[in-house]
C-alpha cells in the first residue's frame, strides 16, 4: 500500500539533545513537507522540498534542519537551538505542479516531548 | 501576515442534521482551498478541495467557495457520530505553490 511512514511515533528528549525524525514515502511524490502542530493550533510549515537535493524554509524553520538526498526520504532534525520543541510533527507529500500541489497526504505523525 | 480564520467551536449538531463549517482567509490572491479532517490524536486527512467559485459536492460533503467574500465553507449532510473530529481549512496562495496555510480548526461533535 502506498503511503507515508514516520518514525518514531513517540520520542522523549532531554534538553540540549538533537533528534532526527524519519519520513519515508512510496507515493512517488516529488514534494515533501514538515509541519508542526501545537495543541489548539493549526499546522505551521517548517520546511518543504520540491525536488531531490533542494529544500526551502517555511514559516518556522529556526532550530530545525532537513535533507533530501532521495525522493522517498525527507528527515527532520530538531536541534538544541529549537526553544520549544515539544509538539506533534507531521510529514506530508504531494504531487508538484498544478492544483494538486496543495493536496497533501500526511504520515501518522511523531510526538516529541522534551523532558 | 497571511491568515486563515476558523471558529474553534465546538460545534455540536444532532445526528442526521447538517453541520456547517466556515472559514475566511486574508489573501485575496489565494487560488486553492482545502478541507482536512483530523480525528483526535491522528494526522489530517484531505476530504475536499475546491478551486473555483461555487459549490462542489462529494457524497455527504459540499464545499462552497466565494472568492469575492474570501469565504470557504464545508457542509456535512446527514451528520454521523463518526464525523466528530476537528476540521481544518487550508489555503494555498498560488496554484502549484508549495506553501499551504492552515486554520486552527473547528471541532465538531455529532450527538447520537
């Protein structure tokens, strides 16, 4: 079955540690995204990638880093520079170009808690 | 600051009724509009997309778009308890663009 796999689903981190969230898709989508969701709030865009080896900052990129070495993979690193990292992180993908670009398919999410 | 506004709710309707969810957006140049459903603790799921003024129907769901009023709505007919979820309105500023802005969502409760 085609879809997006995120891991881990739950992650606990001590302050000062970097963590990497995995996102893999087999939908053959060119575009991939990382969003963050805080309780009672909408999704906020962290980074997006239109194509392999290219990515762009979203609205809240500070304290995060990404790579896009393969079409299928778009890992997100939450660095110690991120001041409030506790959140629900969502990876998504879409076709690129045309109206379908905005039709996002989401993974199950990774819930990060900083202790 | 480009914004998408939704009433946070909760909106409570009896089973079998019509649920009406509303959304306004600030950027008049917005081109693509989406409704996502998110169950508690789960990830969002796309249920409707609409790109031109008027109504678009898919089963029990109807999306309505009025670009002049910068207004998008979602109607759910014959509401079921399984429709109880948070509904997120999302707007893409450019056709083919990669930045989608989400509203905070409206919580819907359908009472059996």
